[in-house]
């Protein structure tokens, strides 16, 4: 690929505190000598912001897209769409990089992605690290790199992060772009790129440092993983309910696993199986739904499911997911024991 322009897309929701460091790191990366004669455009998607996120982004020289979609997948897609419109570059010559407002990229990050783009790679999927000062840094490293081979052997890691991702604009368009998911939109895009036959490089050569906060803006992503790891490792963590119960950036839909198609989950309440309506009456919860977005595979043992809550308030839903191969056999069919596992997820409205 002969890229003459790079657009960096950053979705942000009330990130006035951490966004300055993210933008300062990007400015350093844009000055790398490996980017001579390459135009770099930074687009911040201020999604449902109630603080000074927009002002912080504009003061740093970034373009700002204002949205109120309250959905990371839609926010990233809006940023890419704006990049395509404002870069004045053909999709065949535009490289798009994405990171997060709570992440700090290394100075060689954009040059690293561009070098691989010029080698013919159409997507670069990177890794993340935590600050060494975080008590979660060591347990994260041990768990995160458990599949890493001995030194000297390339690690084709299984991770996907919107905080460290890059792709050719024409390949992105061919794959259908970021889906409107409340979580896992980055993983779903990479799955789509691979299904379309685009060259996807998984590399740990240029990791991005991301925030170790345990109460992140989007539910079901990296922060959710950190919270679970903090509990497992005995590290201090805040297990209190997340504020802003109706804010999808703080709660959002949970992800699970399922087979091809969609399944319906019978609602189950915490203390009551009803939800108030406009007439003041209490009514039974409607069924939630979940739709498979991307299947698990031997190469990538994760599935992405989008869950939806049709009610006007919160509800607790229990879903069952099964896996089978191309012949219809499930893993349990090959064993003497046939355990069943219920997946119980809180699925609030929005994300």
C-alpha cells in the first residue's frame, strides 16, 4: 500500500482528564521521521460528552465529531467516516489507526503501522500494556502473555484492541466497517477483515499503554477484564455498583458466546420481574435478544454476541450458549461427561 495520509480515530466519552496525554502522545508519534511527507489527521469522536472533552480535543488541534449514539461501534464508525470525508485521500492511499482516549501510544506507533502497510499488510493488530506503577501490571502480563512462545518465535497473539489497531481504508470499507456494537466492535471488524481475505498482521512489537482503571467508560471491554483479574489476584478493586445506571458508556450490553444465528433469553429479575411503564403500572419484562456477530474458531477462541434489552429499564437475563463444529458435534459429544453451563449476564439498556 502506498499510503500518503493517516487518520487517527479516538472515540471519547467524558475524557477531559485523560485525553490530553493521549493527544500529546499522538502528536509525538506524528513527528516521527518515518512519516516524512505523510499527512496525519486526528479525529476525536466526542460521544455524549458532558464535560470539556470537545474543547480539549480542539485545543490540541484535533478535528471533533460530535455524536450522541452512546455506542462505541457507532462512534468509531463515525470517526472513520469523517476521516474519509476530511482527509481528501482516496481509500486506497489512506491508512486509519484507532486508539482510545485513556491510552498513550509510543512515539514510533504510527511509523510502525505505516511500515507494515507498505509491506502489503492491510491491518495491524497490536497489544496493550499497563503502567508499571499499577499493581495489576504483573498479573496482567502473566495472564495476557500466557500463549506467548519462547523468545525468538513470533507471537501471533489472539488479542484485539481498539486502542492499538490500524487498517487500510479500502479494506475497511470492503469488510463493512465497524459494526454498531456496544462492545467487541474492534474484534468483529478484524474477524470481517480476515473473512474477506485481507492480510491481517498480529504483532506485539509496538504495544500501547492503556489505563488500568477498573471502572471504564464502556462496559464489557478491557476494563471489565481488569476488574475480574483484580478480584482473582486479590488486588484492591471497587466492587460497588457503577454510577449512572442509564449511561451505556458505564454499563452497556454484556457479551457472551453463541452458535450461528440468534437466541432469545427468558428474562429473570433480581428482586422483581417487572419494570415500570409510562402509565405507572408494573409490567413483566419483555424477552431480551442476543445476536451472534462473530464465531469463535481454533485460531481465535472468542465469540462476539450483541445483546439487546427492549425494556425501558434494567433487566437481568439468563442465556444458554452452545458450540458445535461443522458436523454438528459439540465439545461435550466427545467426552464421557456432558456438562451444561448457564451464562447469566446483566443486560442493561444501551451500552
